[in-house]
C-alpha cells in the first residue's frame, strides 16, 4: 500500500491538471480569429457612381455588361436573373435596383450603395459587402451562405427566411431589420447592433454574438443552440420560448418573456445578473474514535492527520476528478453532436439545392430541345453524386467540407454549361 499511495496521488494530480486545462483554456486558444477578408482599412476606393453610367437600364435582355463595373451608377437598373458572378462592383450605386433571382456569388460590393435594392431570392453566396449601405434593402429568401457584411448598414433591411449560414456580420448595423425565420447558423455577428430587430423564429445555432446589442428585439422562439453570447445585451428583448441549449455566457438580465432550455449557469430574466458562486467542498470535520480521543494526536504530543483521513481525502479527490473528467467528456460529446447536426443540415441543404439547379437546367434544355457541352454536364452530374456520397461518409464537420467543395466544383461546371447554351429567354 505504501508503494502504491505516491503513484495514486501522482495520477490524481495529473488528472487535476488535465481537468483544469479542459475547463480553463488559455487566452490564446480562446481568442476569436480576427476578420481578415483582405479588405483595406482605407476609405472607399473611388467616388460612388463615378464609373460607367447605367442608371435605369434594363439589363435583363442578355446584353453584354461592361467589363468594368467598379463604382458604376446602376441606380434603378433592372438586373433580375442576371449572372454577375465574381464581378467587381466595389463602390457601385445600386440604389433601388432590382436584382431578383440574380446570381451575385463572390461579387465584390465593398462600399456599395444598395439602399432599397431588391435582392429577393438572389444567390449571394460568398458575396463581399464590407461597409456597404443596405438600408431598407430586400433580401427575402436570399441565399447568402458565407457572405461577408462586416461594418455594413442593414438598418430596416428585410431578410425574412434568408440563409446566412457562416455569414460575417461583425459590427454590422441591423437596427429594425426583419430577420424572421432567418438562418444564421455559425454566423459571426460580434458587436452587431440588432436593436428592435424582428427575429422571431430565427436560427442562430453556434452563432458568435459576443457583445452584440439585442435591446428590445423580438427573439421569440429563436434558437440559440451553442451560441456564444458573452457580453450580449438582451435588455427589453422578448425571449419568450427562445431556446438556449448549451449556449455560452447567457445573461438575459432585463429581457422579457420565458425562455426554454437555459443552461444551469445562465442568468434568466428577472434575476439580478450577479454571478452565483459555486459551493466550496472541503474536509472540516475532525474524525474521532469511539472513546472520544482525537486519533490525530501522536504520542509525542504533535497533531497530524491519521492515515484513514488521508485515504478518505485522496479517494474523495480521485472520485471527484474522475466524475469531473467524465462530465467534461460527456459535454464535449454532446457539443460535438449538436455542432455536427448543424453543419450536416447546412451541407445537406446545399447539396439538395445543387440537385434542384441541375434538374432545372435539364428541364430547360429539354423543353428547348438543346443540349449542352457533354463534358461539363457530366462533370456537374458526377459532382452531385460525389457530394451525396461525401455526405453519407462524413463523420466530422471537417469531412463534411468535402461535400461543399464538390458542390462548388459542380456549380462551376454547371455555369460553364449554362454559358455555352444559346439564349433561351430563361432567368439564368
């Protein structure tokens, strides 16, 4: 027993070190990754609207767009269904322009003026709109996966049912915006201002909302699963039936309504907001034998712990550490399962949309009795099958990215097919 005791204590000390490392990560590990989209810190690159003049033009008839649209004046222009993929519209004026169902994937709209523009059902995947002005813009049902809107102004914008999975809304202004049923899973919205926003039913799973302002916002039935909420201001917000499963740093001081699935350490509406101290566990009782004598008194008159007390304390610490480590591992498994569910759902939706795009183009070619380039068409079909197979095999979020990469490659092949078809009058 004497040989085993030091080894046992050493194991417990190491276990305690691992437990503390798991519970309290270093600041370097916990620090958020700063925004690095490649945009400069200077002002707008040119005077908005100083480029090519296309004010009020109808550009939906298949006409060729100018190669340079940087700082172009497209005020009130009609661009419904137009393919603008990867175009540089930095500093362009698109005020009250109509871009319904337009393809703006990977378009650069930094510093652009889109006040009142209609982007309903538009494809905004990986669009970049740093410091863009989208006040009053309509983005209903828009697909804006991985779109970037850092420091953009979306005051009063309508984003009902829009998909902004992994979008960047860092320090964006969404005051009075309509975000009902919007999908903001894994979105970056640190310091975003959502004052009075209508976000009932919004999906904000794993969203980063550190120090976001949600004062007087309607968040009823919104989902904040695993959201990061450190410093978020919910004063006056309606959180009735909002779900906070495994959300971090939930402080609903001053909020209204009754939320559900609050974490144990959350500050619910109606509380003072002071953090509750954890109970401290210690060994304070003195163990005595049946005669009433103190067994810790040694023959020489000095007092010390008895072997029985030491064994009890060490065994208790070992049990506490074991249970703690099991709890940490269990929470990690739960967190991983929830994260995987969110990422898988987004990947499955992306693959499904890609399949619908293939079906739509196939139908269009059949009714017009035309055929596209066989090599690109086969590449798109192969990419769709490969993406479905990747979904079935994926067991981690990293593996699910393979499906996204395959879909992106397939969409590029599909664009090549579409670009080589004779004009049929379709929307793409």
